[in-house]
């Protein structure tokens, strides 16, 4: 059974195997990452068709007798300044991933951090007011800068505003609420720091029970 240390304390959180000890489901994780990245696409690329380009109402020249190819409009796609044939139009790139598949992918991403020891628990109540130095000291005690060249993801609850303001200005540190964390965010982070209240929300999103605390020997 995996566990995670509580930063700044002498306790560890024992993580439930159902939520943090799952087998890594590569195909489901890949599908979930694709779905999340597709949902982030704005899909606003657009071009004008010949009907949308202004002008071109008059026939450029008479149909016969000029020796040139017949032309009906100067806004034809083969003309410079004309419309675009088969160009992109605004669209949505989203596609559906079943809830069970989403939960399985989330469990896989969380279990990956738990298994490789890159996950820790944060006591957000220790931040009475926003203080970036306090947040940096916690990170340095857990992961020294020489071993922390990659991004760190801090997952907090909505009420942990003081902690969120403390971490958000640190380089290579991203702060998200438990409701907004996706599989892509978890896989893109080398280290994962979760507050105790956010841990409940993450466990609920996986459909599994929360973790329990125990004192270290």
C-alpha cells in the first residue's frame, strides 16, 4: 500500500490501493489525454467561401470572343482575392469519453505518482496569509532545487485561497483546483502536491474511498 508524506510534519497519509494503486491503463490514458486536448482547442479557424467575399458581382468579361477562358466572377477560388474552396470552418473538436473510462484514466495517473513517490500532501491550513517564501521552503525541503528541474502540480480546494496565492508565482509550478485537474495535467507534472481537502475531492472523482492517516514509526 502506497503512502505520501505530509510536508512540514511527521505524519504520512496511507493511500488507498483502489484509487492510488491501480494498474496503468495505457489505452484509456491515451484516449483521455486526446479528449482533454481536443476539448481545449478553440476551433475558430475560418476562411471565406466565394459567397462570403465581397465584390465579384459583375462578369469580368463577355462569355465569347475574347480568346480567354470564360469567367463568371472575380471571386472564384481560382482567382487571386477570391474565396477559398474547402477551407476550415468553425467547429468543435470534442469527443466523448465514458465516465468509467475517465475514472480509470484518472486512477492510472494518480497511481503513477503514488508508485514512483512523486506525490506529497500539503497542509493548506498552515497558510494563514499568502506567502511565497513559505511555499518555496516547503518545496525545497521536499524536493531540493537540484532535483526539481521539472514542473510541479499543486492541487488545492477552492477554500485554500491563501495557499493558491502562495504557490502560483513560483517558477514551473502550476496551481489547479481538484475539480479542474485532468489526466493531461497529472501526466505533465513531475511532482504532485495535494492538499488534504483536495485529496478528498480527487478520491471522490475516481469513485474510490479517501486515504487515511497514520503516524510514522
